[in-house]
C-alpha cells in the first residue's frame, strides 16, 4: 500500500534519512521507533510531500507519488496527524472535522452550496466523531477543549479524509497515562483495512498496536520486524530500549 | 467561519432602514453622500471577503475598482455598447484580472502579499495613466448610467440612482454571505486558520485563494461601474493606491472579518470626511486620529467593539439566569 525505495535526505552536512526502504501492506500497522533526532518526522514529511527527498521514491497503492505535491498525495489517500496540534483553533470540533470531510467529498470548492450541510459530510463527521470519542465535545471550540481531546481531534481530522494510509506522528505526545490508555482502544478500534504508520515513544502502545516495528537511528533503518523480535533485539536495546527495560 | 447573530441582523436592518429613509427623503447633497457611502460599501465588502476571511490584505482593490470603471467607460462610452453588456463585461474582466493576481500572489503571505498586490495596483495605475486609449491624466467623460426606463426608472435622477446603489449593495451583501457560507468560503476560512493543514487534507490552496480573490475582484469591479455611473467621469486617480488604502482603513475602522462592520466603517468614513472637511481641509488628520484610537483600543473596529460588549452582556445574562434557576431548585428541594 505504501512503499519507499532508497529514500535519502540531507540538510547540508547532516544526513537525516539514509537509504530508507519500507513496504507496508494494506491494513498493516507499523510503529516507527527511534531516539530523538533519528529522522522519524523528517521521513514522514517526505512521505506526505512536505519535504522532497534528495533521492529515492515514494509509492502509494503502486503509484509513484514522489513528484506529487502534498494536496495531491492527500487526495490519493495519504493522510497525516501532527506531533504538535495543527488544528483550526477558532472553529468548533464539528467544523474541524467538516473541513476535512468537505475536501474528501469534493465539496470544498463549491460555490453554490454549503459544504457543511451536505449529508455525506455529516455522515463522515458523525462516524469519525464516534470513532475518536469526540461526540461529547462536538459543538465546543478547539480553544475550549483539553489538550488530550485536541490530540483525539488531531487524529479525527486526519481520519475524516477517509485515508488509505494514515501517518500518525506521536499521537499520545504530551497526554497522561489515562488518556494514553484511551488511545490504545482508539487505535485498536480503527478499521482493520486502514494502513497505519505511527511514530510513537510510548512503548506499551507501540507493542500493543503494532504488527511490525521499524527502528530508525541516525536516519537509517536498523531494525525491521515483528514486535517480539524487537523486544529481543540486542541492537534495539542498546540504542533505544535500554531505558524502557530498566524502567 | 462567518456567522450571523442577532446583533448583526439588527445592525443590518438598522443600516438598511436608515439608508432607505435617507434615499427617500434627502435632498440632492444628502443623496450624493448616500450614494458615495453605498459605492464605498460595495468596495469594502469585496475587500473584507478576502482580508477578513482569507487573511489576504490587498492593496490593489482600488485599482480593481478602477479597472471596472474604465472597462465600463470604454465599452459603453467609446465602443457604444449597451450599458448592461458593458457592466457585465466590466465585472467579468475585473474578475479575470483579480483571479490572475490572486493566483500569482497565493503563495505569498503577510507583508509580502500586501506589497505584491500594491505592485499590481500601481502597475495598473501607471498603465492607465500613460495609455492614450484611457484618456491619460484627463480621464474619460461622457459615461452614461444604466437605462432602466423599461421599468419606469430614471437612473439619471439622483434619488433613483441612490436607491439603485442601495439595491446593488444589498445584493452584494447577500452574495458575499452566500460565498462565505459556501464550500469555497468555508475552505477559505480554513486556509486562513491553518493553510498547512488544509493542504495536508488535500485542498488545492492556491486555487481556493485565487477563486475567492477573483469573486472579490468582480465585486470591486462592480463598485467601479457604480462609481463611473455616479460621477459620469473617471480619471486614473480611481486606481491610485490611496483608494485601496482608504478601503483598508474603512474595513479596519468598521471591523475586519465581520461584513457588517465595514458597512458601518463606510458610513462613518464618508460622513466624517464630509462633516470635518466643512471645518478644515485636514480631515485626513481627524480620520487618522479616530483610526489610531480604534486600533489602540484593541477592539476589532467599531462593530467588533460593540459585538464584544454585546457578547459580554449575553454571558452575564446567561450566568444570572443559571444562578437564579439553581436558587429556585434549592428552594423547591427544601
């Protein structure tokens, strides 16, 4: 469903992505681990088109999308949530979801009708709000909801485009243990045919959700395998999991 | 997102009734002032649509208004084509030019967008000033008004023309609301709040910006047609950046991103200008002081200030009602 071939990116002398090749099957849930500065978010930015790789290619559903801009990749089914909330702050939860659903349903550029009143937009908004537990806050403005709920909305906005592949950049970043537990359920309840690529530091969540785990270090893939193998990987423990195991 | 509320409806009705009353009862000079207010209102509605709801602070809307006026004058007075066709041509040509400007400037933001639109405006001004076909510094005269004699309306009469401008301003307000509440308008507001996210959702951001800028340009062109018909003479001064600057002052004075506010701003600006210019030639100084006071108050213009007060009053009223209800419940429980 999503594939990268020999992706490479440097900023000056700093090599942030080194020859990264990944292949995600339809419905696969892969978690990307790696210490800070490993190049995880830079990899995401190249996947969605916010950064252009120096070399290599990105393929979505068999099509080479490397040359496509962000919006066209999104329309082909590649959606992302951000590590820092990137929401429409002055608007309500419903309006945030509606904007995304309107783009997906092709109502976002129509002059003769209100995209927010379209039944197909309503349907997506209601379904996503249910999926990410946002119904109690649906009419609240973003500025009125808690940080944890905003993280849910961050994922909800990405989901409202009905993606084939959803990239989630640290969905539980900054949320407490209770909320983090809620995210386990949220991710596990997403449709099984949705392909997920998740950057996550929460190891419990990573091992709970992931079908496969990829570990990046200094921009390079140093591990690629199932969670059990990751748990037993000596290399992984050295570069990343030591502190987790000790804890 | 653009939303109407009770205060906005009330102000809109009050402004419409006041304008209608003035149009029906005023003498010649009062009708001229009213017409000036209404034409400016059309222009600032166009500007508020892009600046207030799209974050596109344009300094070329004066020039777009001028383009509309000149196209109308050329097509009707020089080419001798019927005014309705000339009006449609002027609006369409201005829309296309505005769409191109919007598309080119769509990747720039903030001060760079302002400067880019200023440059386009000044290019248009310089071209019109120098090209003989536009009459150079002398401008163009002999412009006729729309012929509505078929409906028994003589637009050469000041009162009829003021009422016509009022009808056009009302229609433009309705069209602006419809645009802002359409899919396109919703997307524009999304872009203003978070352009990166709208792009990541799959929206072709430049296209949305260009489309709304084009629509806004059509309205500015219509304001130009009204201005040309009003004075029956046009000069390059209409395209000057100062006209764009004044329109921006009016939008800020009234309340950016409210639609209703700029209508108040247009009335306040023209009335201030005429009242103060009766006392002194330096009326700009007084308008400047008023604008500084409005900006420094931290409120979003005159209407923004009123809306904030009204919102606070509503909240207090709701809090009082909730408290009273709770007290009644305690008493009934006891």
